[in-house]
């Protein structure tokens, strides 16, 4: 059998097998060695001739040779690769060794299986490689943990605080995060003698060190660093600075100033490491790690781990900074657009309020407007452009401008919404927006309304109790669907109309009917004018708000007879409702 197996192999192949560094074996159908090349004999620590006639399990009982895979190759002739592990008889440092092998079936001239040929390469890592692998795994585990604990918000100082706390938990006894001031800040000016001033955005320390470290500069303070000290050197080179077990003279050079050295000694701080915060090629600050007491000095592995964490956090901080700038621009733009709505007629008291969402949310496209018409009516409007950010705020201003112009042309709220929908969709391709329009005639207590997908208005009674005014909602503006139905409401004296955007009532995960019920359950100051009434409404909203809030309240300044109109009838297709005794009803 052995001669038949050997002769089945071409002569050039047999020469390669003898000289290659890969381990090669020929096994018969019982998985007994019939040939072993010098390389495999060396791997196994057994002379080649002592392999012959013995199985792998008999020769090397501490090897998991995966004989099930080898028998599968014999059975179907399909080559397979397998990784095995264990210990051979060769002298080797690692406790466990690993091999990767490829096995092919050898067939005779008549097609009958004669055995297998296996080609084996050792893939056991060296001690150094194993150490590097373990360190890489540890760094990955650290980054995985940081991903859930650092950068949970878009607030810069919160993110810095999370990083400092994480570093104290895993790498240091104390940690601080310093950020470079904005170029326009007076703190960015060159310091005397070439030093640097940074803002301490975060500080964390073990409980025993916390008070002492705070005395070195607490969160929010600006700290000056002398030329040549650790932080300016780190910023200049972009590389970590590690200083362990320093002598008396060295801390004076590395500390922000020489006066700090005595405090370091008092706290038992003996080692420090500074790593840069670099995002998209720009340095935005540094992270300082300190060790005290019996903690060991910092190593190169510590520096790599700290750099990984700082690099990831720097990107988060840069994203947060970009977001903060965009958020501020959008809020300023929106405030500017909402700061000067039109002036109503003197017979109508109108008040407005706008509250942007918290810093963790993008500003929306909430808007409101008033237009005094030549016939004595006042147009009130409120809306919400879909989406967030600068583009939404920009499109908000376009809707305001269109409404001011078109309100002077269109006689009623349904016609005005149809015109705005056409302009937004067919002419300008603006983002869709909800909108509620009211044509107010306070002298007669008559209000004509139409809605483009907006929430229903509320009417605040003299006792401060809100009630929803039913208005049939049509499709949002900018969809091109049209189809807006007018509603006319007659309000008795002493009632105030409240228009609002969804940020006032909607809560994440809450049914809209429940949100609106919360609004009608409010008890507001009885008889309050529109401005204090809106302040009272906002006082019931949790801060920070989840979404932008725009409010508009309107109340007549003079008593009115409360008649439904000159004829007492509504127009074609118009729904007329009268508020009587706190209920909406159609007149008989």
C-alpha cells in the first residue's frame, strides 16, 4: 500500500514534498502514516520512520486532529481545510500550538481511493504576537465599552465629562479634558512668554483625589500652561507625552506652572500622560491622565489605548461642535423670522411665543404670521415645515413671505391654502408644511378657519379652560393635493383663540388623542390677556422641550354682539359652528 501510494505521486511532486518547509504527510484509508516529510517530522518532534504505520491519535494523543474531517475527504473525494490544535512531542514554549491543514484524496489508476495527502502549516503565534493580540483584544473591548458610555449626547461638555469618567474607571486615577478656545475668543490670544490657555471642560478622579484635583483647576475654568510644559508639547507634536516617576526638577517643567508641583506631591501624583484630541486633522484639545499612590507608571500600551479613546471622542466632539454651530444659526434665523410678524388690526390683541427644542435636538421649521387686510379682517397663521435644520428654517421664511402676499389676494382661508399649496409644490418645490389659517373678524366674533394637516386650534374660555375647535384637516402644503374645507366659528366675548405647533402637545411614544387631552385638561389663569396666557401655557411644558414650540393667541379688544355674520348663514361648502355653553354646535 505504501509503495502504491508513493508511486501514485509524480516524481517532481515528491521532490517538492521533501524540500518544502510545509509539513506534508501521506495517510492510507485507515489514516495511518505512510509518508512524512522532514518538515512535519520536525513539527511533531518524532523521526519520520517512527510515524509509519501509526495513526495520528496513536502517535500524538494530545492533538485534536479532526479525524472526522479526514474521513469525510476519503468518503466523497472533496478536498477540505481544517485547523487543529494541541501539543506535539517537539520542544516549544507555547502551551498550545495551532496548525492549518489542507487534505486531498489520492486515487489509484482504477479510481479506487488509496489514502490522503495532507499539507500542514503551523499558525501558532509567538509570545510577542500573543501579547500584541491580547492587547489588541483588550483595546477593542475598551472601545466597545466606551461606545455605549462616551458621546451619548450632542453636548460637548457632557461628552468630555463622560470621557474623563471612563478613563478614571479604566486607565487612570484622575483625568481632565482641556479644549482649545474658539479662535475669536479673547482666551485664544497668545499668552506672555508663548504659553497656552485652554478651558477645562471636564474633570474626574478617584474619590480620595477628587477634592485635591479640583483645586488644580475645576471644570469650566481656563488654565494657563507654561511654554514647554506637557500640554503645549503634546499640542505642538500631536503625539502623546508620558512622564513617569519624575524627579524633583522634572515636574516643574511639565506642570502648567511651577507652583503646581507641591500640590502634585501632596496628592501623591507621580505619573502623567497627555494625549491629543485630534479630529479631521485639527487639534481641538488634550486629555490628561494621572496616576497616584501605588498605581504603576504609564506604558506604551496605555498610550495606544488612550489615543484610541481620544481619537474616537474627538470626532464626536467635532460633530457636536458642528451641530452646535448649525443649531445656533438655525435658531438665530428662526428667531429673526419670527421676531417681526405682521401687525394685526387694533381691535385684536395678538401675542406670540417661540421656544426652540433643547440642544440635543435639531431646530425645526415652526412659524407664525399675522396680516391686516384692507377690509378690517386680520389673518392669523401658524405652521410647521417638515424636517429640521437650516433648510427647514429657510423654507419657513419662504412660507411666511408667500402668506403675506397671497393673503391680500385670496378672500378666505381655504382659497389661501390652495394658493400656497400650488406655489410651494408647482413653482418653488419647497418642503411640505402644515398650516392653520384664520380670518378673524373680532368685532362680530366670527373666525373663518382652514387647516393644511395642522393640529386643531383651542379656545380658552373666560374661566381659563381650553376646548378644541373642530376643523377638518386637509393635506399639508407643498404636496399638490389641495382639497381644503373652510370652517367658521362664532365665539362669545371673553374667549381667546390659541394656535400652536405639535411641540406643545406631542410626546414621543404617546397617542395624539392623549396628547390633546392633556392640553384640554390645563387650567389657565381666568380672564388672562393673550401674552400672560401663553406664558402660563409654556409653564406647563417640561424643559428642555423635545421639539420646537410656536404659539399664537388672539382675543378681541372690544365687545362684540356675537352674531354669525350679516346674513347669519355660512358660505357654500362652509361649516358653521357656534360655541354655546362650552359646546360646539351648528345653528338651527
